[in-house]
C-alpha cells in the first residue's frame, strides 16, 4: 500500500448543492508534503474503501489539504460514505499526494475546462496561473447553477466563462469551438464527467502530443488478466509466472513482495514501475500515448505483458 499519513479532518464546509469541501491537517500541526496544481490525495475510509480526490488549492496552504467532494448517488459509494459518516475531528488515513495531471507553466496560453466537481483541480490550476500572471482561459460547466462549487469566486474572473446546461436548453459546452478558438500553442486541461472527457478527447485529437492534458478517476479499460507470461524482478532475480485471472500486482503481493499501490485500477499512479525489458500491455489511464510507446514505465496493478517475459526494476 502507498505511504499514508494520519491527518485530522479539521473542517467541512458547504461549497454547492451536494458538494462540500473537506480540510485535513496534521493532528500535531505543521507542514504537509508540498503539492502542485493537479495533485490528488487518497482518502482511506474506515469502511475499507479508498478514493482519490484532487486538491482544490495549493497557494499558501502548506499546513492543510482541501478537497471538494460531491455526494454522488451514481458513484461506487465512497463519496456518500464521506458525506454521511466522516465527522470533523476524526483522524483519517491519507495517502499521496501524487500528481498525474501537472500544469505546464511554460505554455504560451492555457485553456482550462471543468465539468461539475471536476472544478477542484482546475480551480487550483487557475489560482496558480493568476498568481504567476500567466494568460489563460477557463470554461466551467455544470448541469445547474446551484451545483457549481466556487462559483462566486470564479465567475468574478474575466478569464472564466460559466455554462449551465439547464440555462442553455440542455446543450453542453462546445468542445470543438473551444479548441478551435484557442491561441496557437495553447495547452488544454480537462477534468469532468466521462462524457465530457470523451468529447474533449475527440476535440483535441489533432493537437501536438503534450498539448492535451486529462485526468480520469475511474478505469477506462479492463485490467490485463489474460496471464501467460513471466515477470522477472531485476534486483532480486525472482521470477513469477502470471496466471490467467491475475494482475502482476496481485501475484507479487501474494508472494510477499513489498509494493506501493493504491487504487488498483490504473488511475492513481502509485504502482508505476520501471520496465527494464519486454513489451507491456498498457491498460492504465495515466501514461500518454507517447509514454505508452516508449514503455519506460508501467502500472502493474492493471497492465500486463505482450511479450513472454517482462523484466521490472524491482
Ligand atoms: Fe493506482 Fe496502480 S495502484 S495506478
């Protein structure tokens, strides 16, 4: 499991309909590991669930982490548990922080696109760009105005365009128009519900590699459990046959190999492992297409092997 800290839940605040912010600090006070925009933490819940949530602020917040969480009835239950059971004062195991969605400050212009509670990392990025005086445009879309967290703050900014589906006759943000109207060389970032991410991926498919940034919090592909290959650990020299029905991580854990992992579905990056040789079968949501092709690393919780043998730097 990934390294964790025991932090105290020090505040819960209303942010929008069904959305609260949750603030965590060290029980003894003091600085937390530093974070950059786009970073997330893992919240390990007392009921055994573990969920990732993006931090919503970093500027001058070295002693606390704040996440925005929507009570999502359509989700797998983590957000409902958090809203219904976590209480201020409680100690909660927090993993990370990790950043699979870093902000490229050297871009000539940045376009931020947020859908619903996907605003949490995007707001953090907007804060950083404002603090640095860097040019950006932000689009913030929600189904209704009442569900839009941080609306007062964001709607005051000239860079921000808000869009509410119910005030636009049910129309969604026009992703193609957003991409087409952005200055040349812009970097794009999108966080939101799955249909929005799909529209964003389609609208940005012709951009140069590296200009398009995206973060998923649920798996897009099934884990590779076809088996039929051998994993060799370069440092220890141990070898493991991966049988059908198991992931590499499952086999290594069962053998007592000490591994860092968290989400076990290819979305958090905790299990990223250096590949020495062989051809991984990538199934994660983290590596870019060019990173997949380079195959310098892989997520062993969900990815498998296309070659009969895969040597890992473990
Ligand atoms: Fe999260 Fe593998 S454990 S990506």
